[in-house]
C-alpha cells in the first residue's frame, strides 16, 4: 500500500498545467452546446442531432475508436403528444364543441358510450349503480389551487379500479394558467389508463346536463355534496378519444480508448440532453417561460468535460480500457444510461468503475461534491489522497442519486458522481454560459484524471459494496413508508410497475424483490403505474407487513414485505 500511496501523492503534480491546454476545447464545446442553434438539446430534436454531429467530429479529431462505425447507439423514445383532430364528445347524439372539453394526457384511446352518474368525490367502495358507466366527478379544490398532476392521475386511476367505463372531471376553478382546462402536455412520467379521461367545461356541463333541473352549477354542487351521488335518466354520453404519440430517435454517443493488455474498463460518462424550450411537463422550474433552456451547467458542462478527458486520453497510455459516453434522455428518466447497461457492447462484469459528471460547471469556493463513495470500500481512501489539492471534496455514500450513475450501481458497479451543486438557475432559461466557472471545470478535470489513473492502477482492486437503506422517505406526496426500490418512472410496462433497482437493506431487498420484477399488487391495492404505487404507500405504517404480488420472468409470485 505504501507504494500505491506514493503513486497517488505525485499523480496530481503538474496535472492541471498539462490539462490546461484542453480548456479551450471545453469553452468551444460549451459555447456550441449551450447555443441558440441547439435549442436546449431536447431528445429527438434538431439540436439533439446537431449535438451528435459535433460529438462525432470531436471524437474523430481525437483519434478514438468508434462504436458501431459512427459513435452512435440509437434508440427511440416518446417525445411529444397531441390531441388528434378526430376527437369527439356527444350527449344524446349532439356534438359538443371541442372548445368545451379537453383530454387528459393519461386518457386511453377509446370509443365509449354509456349512461352517467355524478359523484362529489371518489369512494373507496364500488358504487352499485356505477355498472361500467361514465363517472362524472366534481372534485373540490381551494379557490386558485391547481391540483397536482399526480392527484388527477390517482383520481382517474381510482375511477378505473372502481369499474368506471370512462371518467369526466368538471373543475370548480381554473386548473391551468388562464384556462379552465388542466394543461395537456407530454411529461416523462406520463402513463396511459385503460379508460377515456376527459375534462368538461363548467358552463358547457351545466348547459348540456343540468340547466333543465338546477338553477345554477352552485346549486347542483350543493345537492351533490349532500347526496354524494346523482344519477341521470335518459342521458347517454359517447366519446371518441385519440391521443397521437410522436416517437423520435435519439442515442448515446460512445467512443473508446482501448489497450492491449487489459480486459477491464472504466466508464466516464455525462448526459448531454436538456429541456429544449421548457414548458409544462418538461421539468422546467419556470414552465411559464417558453424560452430556450440552455442547460450550460446541466449538463453541457459535464459533456464538455467528457470531451476534454477523451481528447487527453487519446494520447495517453491508460492501464485499462476507457469508454467515453455521452448519454441521451437523462432528463426523461435516465433512459440513455439504462439503455446502455441493458445493451452494453462492453461486458458489464468487466467494468471496474463508472464516473459520472453531471453539473460540474459552477464550482464555488474550490469545492466539489462526489457521491457514491460507499459503493466501493476503497473509494474514500483513494479520494482522501486528493483532498484539498486543490479542490475540497465533499464525499457522500449513496450511488442512487438521480443521475446516470444509478443505472450502473443497479448492476453492482462502483460509481462516483461529480456535482458542483444546485443553484437558482437550475432547470430555467437562465442556466447559460455566462455563469460557467471554466477554471473550476479544469480543476475537476485534473481530479478526474488523477482518479481514473489511480483506479486503473494494477495494484488497486475495487470491491463493490451494497449501500444501506436510507432512513427517511424522500418521495413526498403523503407517503409514510418506502419500499426501497428505484421505480421505473417512464411507464415502459403497460400494467404494473417495473423495478429498475433495489436499495440494499430496504424492505424490498429483505422481501426478495430484484431488479426487473414487475409489481402488480401491494396488499389490496392494484398497481398499474407509478401513481398507484405512490398512493398505496400512503396507506401503510412503518413495521406493517403486507403481501406483494409481482411477476418475475413471466411467472407470478407472492412475497411478504415489512415496511
């Protein structure tokens, strides 16, 4: 170990000056990636394609080995939705103007016709009179309160579980910005129900269904509250609902620096995508601003640093093979990194470590955060040799933090996640190049090289270490317990919730759940999507034991879990 310690102690000497020549590459990359021309690098967009052309040019210029002849590992994702022109809503055969209703993005594409009953709120038990009809729901929210997307999905999902053939919501106030209708938009966590889900304008609803019997909408709502349920005789509602899905191609940009005398790999990665023009459902913290979200720090900074490192190592002789990966669609739910680990051209068992660079452009007070340090028993000892030289390293253990390294730690690969910290410009149009600390990027780059060289040293072996379950619930939304999984938020499984990772020491691992399982039921609660899952966890208490119903490799299984 003494020989290794001496090696580590000298590795940073003159490294910053050797690496300084690459800083202009980072400046050029950031200037281009965070430019108006690339329009926020939304997956599948023109800016996304231009970024790939740029990455290819840079990798070729550096002389790196190609992946699949063009540095590109492509795949398709959903990138947008629209309400089709042929949607229609009829009451007793009379067409309702499309100005008076809107679909929810979780609506099924369907043709449905039946009678209708009205409810003030959704009950826990199935109303006998429902009988597969339309459920007309009049939820009450505080004046000026816009319901959370999750609440609407959960209400509609509950209506489906109760046996409704379709659900129609009537708002008591504006549920959108300057609009009665809740915004219709694509979101990465969008799911689709098996029944049509519609929002009906208050005035149109009153005129078409209530005016003959009630003097006002307010009087109807008052009676509904007292009765809880009102039926409609001789009323038939029919609807044709159609949401058009746009699929686009995006992909990971990959290049290699290979060596002859090792079959092991270190992966150096960063996502390059961002939020495009923002808007509702995009993840923007300023969704009302329809402006380019430049994503200079998040994560053009990390992408630029990967290009710097790839250019540096193109002329060096590392002890192991190096893969430089620019991941697509991270903001959509780690899609690019998940796709890579599931379709890896590199034997996963040969990956010694993965370094993820996500938001490294705002270094302040010579400080960098590195998480994942508990994923290998040797990490902290190695990192301590570079403490305050010149960066102060703030270490934290967890490897499941929300970025691409989580896809690798789920495969039992040690990971380190570099981040210079959150800021007020995060996920807004104000994350631009003017606030980037290039000297800080250079320092993070020097530290990265020191770590890569250290971790690839023949005398250092990394021992993967499972992480302990974190003690507090992070999900919010009223959930009182945690299952300890990394759930699939992209809805790739139509019925059920796919498990993308299991946190060591948590209830899920203790119950025997593994990555790839699909959860269908928790106790009495049917789980068809992430929102059913979140709602179900609000019903349990710490220490409670319940049955889980899952499917593993097409075989149904029952497990007992203790929260």
